[in-house]
C-alpha cells in the first residue's frame, strides 16, 4: 500500500512553548521585526503542535473539514476564486509564518475569510465567536493544504491537456463509477441517484455496510438484496471505456487502476496485464467456505432471481453424506407406530441426532473487495515496483477519490508529473493541473476530436461539443454537447 499523500511540513511532536524574548529599550526596527517573526514562528509551531498532539482534536477538525468543503466564492464575504488561488500560491511561496504575517497579522484578512481560500465555509457553531476561535481550524486547513500536491501552473488549457496526451507514452488512468453511469449503472455517492442513497430503507447505520465483509459473513442476504442492481447486465461499454482502450492501442497506457466492479474495461479491450481492478470485480466468484472459484457470470442467474448463490462443490460434497429419509411414523393402517416401550416415534428428540445436523453449503461471494478486505497484492506491487518510475501523465476519470487507499495514488506519484481530472464536478481536496468537467463521454469525445483520433462508438451521437472556461478558474473547463434531434 502506498504511503499517505505527499508529506507536508514537519511539526513538533509535542507542544513547544515560545521562548521568552527580550529586546533592549533602544532596539532598532530590524531587531523588533526579527523578534516579532520569532514570536510568530513559535506561536504557529505551538498551534500546529497542539493540534497534532491530540488525535481527538485532529480527528474532530478533520471531520469538521469534511462537512465544510465548498467552492471559493460560493457565499457572501468569501474569497473569490482568483483570490483564493493567489492566497494558496502565496502560502506555498512564503511558508505559513510569513503567510500569517501578510494576511492575519497585517489585518488584511480575518481567519474566518481565510478559511474560504481553502474551500471551507465557516461552521455555524462559530457564528458569534471572535475571530481567534477560527485559528485552530485555519491551522488544520493550512497544514492540510501544504500536504497536498501543488498544481503545475504551466498547464491550464484544454489544448494543454491535448498536448500532454499527444506527447505521453506511459499514462496512468484512474477510473471510478462515473465512466459507467451512461449505461444506467449507478454510481455510489451521488446524492439522490447514487446507490448509497437508495439503501436507506435497509436500516443500516452506514449504507457502506452493504459492502462490509463482516456484514456479508453474518448475513449475506443484505448484500444480495441489492446485488441485482449492480451486476453487469450488458456487454456494452461506454465511449470512455473505449477511450482508455484507444490509449492502449496507441501504446500510451501504462496502467488502468479501476475502482469499478463491472469488469467493462475488459469488455472494451483493455488487456488484463494493463488493468488493476482495485476493488475486484464481478468477473469471478469464490466460495467463502471452501475457496472454490468460478466465473462471475455463473452466479448471475441466482442473483437476478433474488437467490443467494451456493457453492456447487460444497453441494456435491454434501450429497453422499445426506441423511437417510426418515421412516414414516404411521403404520400400514394409518395408525402411529409404537415402540415396545410404549412411546410414539414422534416423541424422539431428533435435535440430538447427528444424522440431522446437516452442514450447509458455502455462499458464493463475487470477487469484489469488500470493506475490511485487503486490496489485491498486485495493486501496491504494480504501483511501487513498476509504475511510479515510468509514469509521465496521470488521468483521473469519473471518481471523486474519496476512498483510500486508491485516493492516495495521485498524491504518492511524483509531484512533477502532470495530472488531468475528468468528471462532472471538480474536487477540492486534491490539486489537479487541469479540470475537464462534464459527462465523461462528452469530454473524451472532444479530446479525441482535437487529438485527431476517430472515436467509433454507437453512443457517440451527432452534435457539437461546447467548451467554456469556468469564471475565476483558468484551468477549469466545462464541456456540454448539443445533440441534434
């Protein structure tokens, strides 16, 4: 497994008290400035140390940050997108100490407003609090920002993205559910339409429990009650799948790391030796008892019929040990037989008879990686021993990158390697170089047109793709398509 995302600045392991500082009464302005900087450094180190020292505090603020993420400029009084971009660049250029001096200490910004430069809104519970109460949250936000990979400022336009695809020969493609949704296969996290939103009726504490290995072993009916909605129902694949296969055909694909379990990359023509199915797939199935393996499609009929698929080998092994049929307790005249001791046959307690303690056939589990299971060995092996030193371009398509450890890939790869992001909405927790936003199929269609690659696919309808740069974001571009009726 790759290590956590790119390391940020080191912080002391425990609280560090600011050393007492004394200045002569006749101190020069330069001496006073140096003293103020020293105090600021010690103060910042103490703030970071205090936050890092307590995992409860760190965890609390990280949880808060997850709920506070927003786009810059979304609320009144927040930083504009251009302003936020400039402030983030200044943070990296000057470091946190000088950054704090130029913004907070100078009075140019409040901590509340600075939060919005890091795509965070002020939490409601701090509405009536003094600005100082925002400092711990701002410290965590700054630390998290510095831990991110820095955007490469020389790549911004759609033509830059096209040029990168033209020149690259070792492309890592990281894909998620968004590349399959045009086939009617639901993604997991979209509000209202995602699979997790549709599982509330199951009464689980967390919808992700459907894919928890312990829940599956305790009660496989929970998983199989929804499995029919996510198993591949077609051999069709999308234009985006085709685009990835075209990268391979042109000798450009290094590896496709797929979070999808529908196995459609294989159908589209991506070879198995270029594909890492990070979360497994429905391409195979394994008995949880004896380890018997079979093709995934062999259990599809049971899944579609709402039946829990059982292991055929277990069933075969159980057949010779099946108990003999119990003799009727009625005699030829219809009366109950009585033993010599005067008791009816039905008075026997069959629960203690080992002949009726029937072993159960194992349940077949699709070869998808459940929460609580290790990712395939080839995931980390391929990434660390093969791809990291060869990659010259990263393309992320159709995923919000919220699930570890797959989400850590982009931060673990060399930071100077360009990264493109293709999806419906931009993400704020990772700094990509160019965001290409819209339906994945529409984006890759336009990329292929500009690349001069003929994208032959039945789902590519006639029409013109329009590309507009989002206001305030010179590297964020929105793709829409006007189809002819």
